[in-house]
C-alpha cells in the first residue's frame, strides 16, 4: 500500500501564488503615498511662493516655490498678482512608483495678501 502525501507542499504553492498579489498591493499603496506627497509638496510650494511674491515679486515667488522641490518632480510655478492678493499655482508631475517616471500632473494653489509699502 503506497503512502499518501496529503497536503505536503501546499503552503509553498499558496505562497508562490500570493506573492504577485502582495507585490501588486504594495505597489498600489506606494503609488497612493507618492500622489499624496505630491499634493502636499505642491500646496506647500504654492504657499511659500505666494508669500515671497507678495513681498518682493514674481522672481522671488518662483525661487521660493522651487526651493524645497527636487528636479525629478518637474515643477512649474505660475505667479500673478490679482488685486490685493498674490496668487501662486504650482504644477508637479504625478510619479509612477518613483519621481521621474510620470503620468499626469497635480496642481497646488496658494495666495497671500499683497504687502503695501
């Protein structure tokens, strides 16, 4: 009478089958983290740019917005006075798994009261 093998090796087969799903889930969570971080960076850069632009003008706005953002994010800053408010809009590329490989854009806006002399 031959010996029955039963469930021997079943855990290894299930593990091999689940690894791709687990890796896909980790990649999706990481992408969500990067998108959230990009929103945070864009909003903060726009606020910083608007504050600097309200005091000293357009060149300072763009420089202040770019100060804390690396080149891989592909930042663009649009700074304009609008009445008594100085507005800044910062656009960043949405990264796919790491900054540098991109598939869209995120926009952050900020405003500050114009400084009167």
